[in-house]
C-alpha cells in the first residue's frame, strides 16, 4: 500500500510539473527573468520587467533599458496598441477579450473587418508604425492629423490627450469638475491650453497620471520610456491605478457605474447631494426591479425587462427602462422620464411622489398634481405640446413625445 501511495504521489508531482502554466504565471516568470544593467534601483523596475516580458517595449542590445530616455510618439502609440493584446507562447498576439468587449460595436467592427489580418508587428514595407497609428486613429484614440512628426518626443500633455480619448472609447469620462479641481492644484497647469487642461484633469482623476512632488504637473516635459510603461499599465490595468480620495465636505461621491465600476461625481450643492442619497432608498420601493448607475435611478417593469435593458448591446436604443429619475450635476438639473406603457404610471407613481417630496418640500403637492395631469392626458392619447411651469423657485420644463407616450420633466432652480 505504501508503495502504491508513493507511486501515486510521484505521478501527481510529475503531472503537476508538466501542466501548462497560466498566462499570469508565464508573464510573472518571464518578468523575473528580464534583466537590464541600468534599472536595478529604478522606481519603475517591476513595471518595466513585467511589460517587457509582455513584449510591450524592448531593451537595447547592450543590455540597457535606458528608462530615462524620451519616448517617441510612434513608439508610444505602438505600446498603447500592444497593451490591449495578449502575447501567446508561440509568439503570436490576439486582442484582449475585455478590451474588445469594452469597445463600441462600430469599433469592434473596425478591428474585425478592416484589421482582421493585423499581425501586431511593425510594417516591413513603408513606415514601420503606420498600422499602429492607423488603428489608434480609426478607434478614435488619437487624431493623427494633429501630429506633424511622429518621431517627435512625447510630452506630458500629448500623453494625457491620448489617455483621454482612449478612456472615452474604452470606459467613460469622469466628472469634469472634480478633475479640473485636481488639475488646478498644480502650479504650472495654466501654462497648458484649456483643451489640454481637460485632458490632464481626466488623467489625474482616473489615477493614471500624477504630478511631481514639487507641486507641478510637468506641462511641456518629455515622457520617458519608464513613465510611458507605468502610464500604460495604469490605463489598461485598473488595479494598478492611483487611488483617489473624495471628501463629503466638498460634496464629492464615488458612485457605481455599468460593469461594476465606479466614478467620482461632484455635486453642485447640498440639495442635489441629498437628492442622490434618496435615490437608493426610493428605488427599494420597486423591490429588485431597479438599478442605480451613475446618477440615474432606472425603474423596470419586471426582472425580464431589467435583464433585457442591462444586457442590451452597446449603442442599442430599442430596449429602455419604463421610468428613470436622474440628476445632472454638471448642469444642476433634476429629471423624471416616464414611458407610459400599460401599468407603468401605477407601478412607479409612489417612487416619483417620494422623490418629489424630498426635492420640492412643501411645493411637492403642486408638482405631483402637474405630473399626474400631464401623464394622464398623454396616456389617454391626447396630443399635447411641450410646456413650462414654475413651482416655487424651480423651473419645470416638460418635453412630450406623443408617438411613444414618453414624458420628460426637467427641473432646474431659477437664478
């Protein structure tokens, strides 16, 4: 029996050693094997080793990596594209699945159709970087007409611009007010154009770029090879991003987004801050037939409609929730959208009334009467036009689509 057990243990050990390693294990092992004679004490050593092992950037034949050398525009674009791919054991590459799923249907079609034969290798005829640049341009990660020289050194604001547009196509953009506040804390931010400041703000609020200890962002500074790898690693790997702290005292919140993510929102005043607080509570009045993403509470007829809307392909507009209560912090407006299908008014009336109570206070009864009267007429098929009403100090604009029986109430405080 002991002999059989020993044989079984030995066989198990042999099989375990022969089993193929996971992709993470392969990259980790390869990274530990990467050595350069000029990065031993470098702050970005581990990131350099990891991304070199993934083939994102290479060292030099003399055994150096030269981490402080400036990265060129074309080099950065190539690194960006490769960062969204997987390197296989046979040396081939394919697009990362999560990356593909994050793209719009239009961008997915571009990769599958226009670049179905793309090899992830430099072009052997003509300019070596042309396909990398063309792909980045077609996916709207950059506007190649803005670059007179792709062999020029990348600047900090150049990188922030590409980060901004890549995020716009693969994730979402953060609250602009919060990002601008972060950017304004740097002493040299005014030397960047207003447009560049927007890009810098987004890169900061996403935790992808950061300023220097001296209180400057580094507008106009060249981006080094090491910095480029760290930035791209943060862009493509959310776990590596810098954690950004928010302050309730400054009316800042972290709110959930589609796909299990989060974003930071700055509310214009305490009234909207409190209104957001109420959304989660009043959504519970519909049981599980609701969700709260960003600053929008969506209300569904039932679980079937909820699943259909939540799982609709990106860009699809045919499937919509039957009602929504939303806040727009950027424009300091509130809104209620209701699609008057069979039973939708009755199902969502209590939620709308509770929201109105919190928002309008003693003027809530006037809003509820207006809401009920308009929805009743539209539900009965009476053609009515867009209208405007003043309730307390709030202007209420009512947009009506008689064909689809959709009513939108937009509420804004009069100044």
